C-alpha cells in the first residue's frame, strides 16, 4: 500500500526514445494511448521501455508486450526483463525496411504490487528505407511526384494562365525518362491530369503510392508562387532533421540553377507533410515562380522543362553515385513525299539526338503497320521509341501529277545594278550606267507583268535605302525575301580600252541550269540587237551564290565604248534588250511537258527568327537544254527558323524521278562576322579513297562537313560550303574543280578554309592516325592546323601524326589561312567502320569546330 505515492495509483508507462521529428499522430484503436510515431528506425532496433514504477517480472512476456505489423498481426519478438523498471523488446528477425509496426504495451502487464496499467499504450514506428547500394541501378526506386492535378491548382498559376500542374507533370515525366534510360526504376504519383484522389486526400494518396512502391527517394515537383511578382528563382525543401533529405536537396539545388539559369534560392528546411509522410528520403523542388511573369514564360518553355528535368535526374544520379549514361534527348519528326501508288515501308529505325549531341539509330514502333499510298493527301503516323517520353511523328505526303499546279504564276527578281549612292561607271559622254540598268530592268519587268508573271525589284528608283558597303548584301536579302526563283541582274560593262564592245552573259560557276538560261538569254540578245557576241561566261558571283534560286548577270554593252554608249541610252535599244531577256524568261514559264534532265538543288541562308517561305518553283534543265521553271512540292509546308543550324528539306518536281534538296542555313541571332569555308573533299565524279568495305571518302567528308557547318552556325559563325551534296558544282576536271573550291572561299572572303579528307594507304590495313596540312610557303595556317589537330587527336584518341606543311592545291591557292584535315585512314577497316558511324562523324565535326573556334578567339 505504501508503494503508491501518486494520486493516481496506476503505472505510467514512459517509453524513452530518441528525439525525433514531430509528426502528426495517427488514429489508433480508441482504447490505446497513442504515443508519437517514430520514423527512420533501424531494422534491428531494440526498444527499451522504461517504467516509472517497479513492475511485476512475471507479467513481462510476449503477451503483455507485443509488436504488430501493418495488418495488426503480431510478429515474433523477444521480450526481456532487464530490471524492475526496464524491459527490452527485440525483433526475432529483422524488421522489414519501409514497413510500419506498432509497439503495444497491454494492461496484462502489472506493477509489483499487482496494480494495473490504466491505459495501455501503442506507438507506431517505421523502419528506415536504407539506400543501400544495389548491385545495379535497377535496384533503386525513385518516386516522382508532379504537384497538383485536376482542379487542384492551388496558387500554382501565372498571369498568363500557365498552370503549375502542367509544368510539374512534364518535368516529372521528362526527368523520369532520363532516369529510366539510366537504368533506375521510376514510379510516378501521377502520369496525367486525372487523379483518383480529392484535393484533401492528395498528400495521403500520393504518400501511399510512394510507400507502397518502397521508393528510395521522392522528388516532389512544384512551381512556386508569392504575393510579390518579382520573387524569382529555384529552391529545394528538405525534411527537417533528415540529413539524407538535406543532402539530396543540395545535390538538386547544385544542378537546377546552373542548368536553367534561374536564380539560386538555396535549400530550405521544412516540415512539409509531403516529405514527412513518406518512408523515402524526400525533397520538394520549387522550379520557379509562376507569380513572376518573366519566370512564368520561362517555366512554360520546352527548353526550361528539358533543362530542369535533366538537372533533377542528374542530381538524383549523382546522389546515388550512378554515372549518367547518354540518353535520347530528341527525335526529329520525319516526313516523306510519295507518288500515288508508290510502295513505301515504314522505317524500323529513326535517328535520335542523344544527350551528348551525337546521333544514334534507335528502333521505332508505329501506330499503324503499313502506308496506303492509293489516296492523295497527308497522313500522320505516331511512333514509339523505348525509353523516350515523346512520340515520333511521321508525315507521309502522297501526291500525284495533278498535285502540281502547272502554269502557276512564278516570280522573277530584277536587279538593276548601281544606284544614287553607289560608285557609278561613267563614260566619255557622262551617261550613267545605273540609269541604263534601271531603265532596262523596269522594261523587262513591265513585259513580264503584262504576261501575268510576278516581278520583284531590287530598286525601281534611283535612290535606295541601303549604304554603299551593304549594296550586294541588301540586294540578296531582297531577292531571297521576294520568294523569286529566277534572278536577272542587269549591269553595264566597262573596260580601260574604249574599243572593247559587245554583249555577254554570266552564270554562276557550276550552275548548269543557270548556264542554259544564260545561253538562251545571250542568244536572244544577239538576235534582237545584232550586237557583238562575247559569249556566255562564268565566275563565282556573290549575288548569284547567295541567291536561293537560279540567276544570271546580263552585260548588254560597254559604257566605256562611245558607240555602244550612244546606243544603250536610247529607249529603242533598251526595248530590244528588255524584249530579248523577257522572251527567254517567258519561254521558261510557258513550257509544260518537257523531259527534265536536271533540277537545281537550292541553298538558302536566312537569319534566325526570320520568316521564310519555301519557293514554289525551281529552275530545271530540259533535255533540249532549256531552263524552265517547274513547280516543286516540298515534304513540309513551313520551316521553323527559330533555332540556328542547318535544315535539309526534300522536294519533288514533276517528270523528275530524283528528290531535290533545299539546304537552309539559319544563322544565329548572335552571329559574329567570322566566316569559314568548309570543303568536303572529293564528290560527284570523284569518290576519293574507298575503304576495304566500300565506304567512299566523298560520303564521309560530306557528312562531317555538314555536321561541322551546323555546329559552327550554332556558334554564330557564318559558313560557306564548297559543296552541300554529291551533286557537285564543278565540271569533271580536277584542276577546275580545285580552283573552284578556292574561288568559292576567296569570293566569300572567308577567315578560314577547312578541307576535310580521309587518308588511305595501300597494303597496310593497320596504319592509322590523324594529320593536318597547311601551306608550306606560309605560316598563317599553322595555328588553325595545330588547334584542329590537337582537338581531333584528343577527342578521338587517334594516333597523332602531327601537322605538316604541304603544297596541296587548296591550302596553297586559298587566300585565307587554309588547312586540309586527314581524319584518319579509311584503308584501316576499324577506322572505316567508325567513319561510317554518324556519332563518330559528329565527333570529328565537334573536334574540328572546337579547333576553329579556339583559333577565332
Ligand atoms: Zn581525299
């Protein structure tokens, strides 16, 4: 009796535990006194229960003290009486990781004097989910929780209506795909906007998914909001008192601002329910502020979603100590043009852009198995690629002869040389050539317009809006913006000798179609004027080179010759010239069913963000040698110029079996004034060296050249290609060919010239290595050669054969510092295989680009 000192003569159970996070208590059987839940408990935890009064040893057993699993079933435990006030409870086998148990002290446990416990006690505890290193990444389970959903928008909405729930979901899905591609298992709390839980049950429902999946980590993804519209940046919340959560948050916050460029608000301690109610190590990522209009726009962008997903995935992998593998970043949509009835098999692979910017062929599964080409129209297919979150789009355009709008009105661009502000050629009698050029240009235009052809002009008056030094650039810009397929420049000739006279017409070197057009115009000019025929000539012309279509330059006479000058200034003579030119053009538009021998590939340069319309007609050469304008159907109707780089579009022309190519160079908004000529070695009639397995040097050099151009353009460098396809612009003559490569670079006044080749040696299939040549008579090519050689050798780990002075034609006769790169030996079957690989071609291109950029700095 004297034992009882307290007013309440019952035993008070006190369970002594480590101090831990305060968590909301769970609801248990009403008859039990609930003690605060404990988390992060070791799987071999021995509970020491301390009592405030002496207990009866005989009542200490596994029926008075028990441990229940989450189904309220007792599990075997060892209950040990330590002393009169202490009992130890140990599991017989280890507790299961991530599981929640209840430790229960029943009222069958009695005090020494026989008194009972007034209220039996119950305490929940959850065993920690240790991130033990699995043998493979597959062992890790990462839960991605896209915040909000359905009508639960909360404060995650911006002024422009961007909703956090959408941004969160896309970032979660993108991050998940990257993680999956790195072999980690991913579980999502949601993969769409429709969810099964109510707004109020959201945290509990999401936590259940995470706990049921036994996830190791939880990344809850959200957008931030604040009452002030200027709050900005990313921050990551961790669970108070949880070191692992803090560590993971730091990893994420290390990556996110750096990858996205958003302000770094750091990591923040929190007791968010989202984090405290899961067994996983969790963090809550706030991507940025939707309440900040600038940030709202950023959060809505594809680029931001990609970057933040990459940052999160990268941080998770870093935390787990897994090295990030390359993954699929993007797969370009595909489109094809087919003739009605043409047989077509859906591709089994598509080219993916990998996270390291290399290309890789990946398997694709389409939503339909075959393509029906019996009907005209545009048909869309969706493809699925394993571990890539988006679908691949394939557009099939089925056309027929009637798809071509034969006889549609074309457009001609007339360029009258000179203007009030340009240097003008004057003659003995002070007649200004710019005035004659303009008069003839307007007359040609008038005739064409009367026949229903659209005409655009570089100028219709004497005064122009551009400065003298921008003269050619501005004319080219106007010509290309006009969408014209044909350009005629009219220019007076001049010479130091007054006796020199006659008519001549120029075409761009290598342009067979332009040549035929020039021949036609020249022949008409002679017929109409009975003038002296100086013939058709060629050279590399800046204006013709930069023009998208086909063009010629007409020199109707010499202003320096007094007789011709007198003739040229008369309206009558100008009429004759105008009619001669116009009739040649009209012939090309009126022709309909000739057999087409050749169609010109189109090369176009536009500025990033500039609107560009695909040409509706292209110049073609008939079997009779006439230049005609043919309708063209492109695989796509519009071009996206929002990103810098090179784009290739295929097109079809009636009565012509081959596809034609339009190469579009979109120059960067931040373009520099640097200009580099890229020369893909060999081409056309000349295969170059051929590898033991048949790989042609000319194909490797072209592939590397085009990739190099793309990289340089993206880096703000202007690019001039000597060739962009196997359809080479030079005749089948080695000397003319090499000179023309130099001419293209010299005319364009480039800063550097880089010729790409592969080496070859007979009878020594193991020989390998990279070497770079410069002009032995000059030192100017040495820095470029050194930098390219260094980058190639280090990127590809190839044998360094060094830089070498040489008398090679292209390095010798190019004005700019010029180098010739031998990537490696195509005669070595191992190297040949690499050269055929698009990833490797990309590597060669990247290394060369780095060498160039380094030299430009
Ligand atoms: Zn070569």
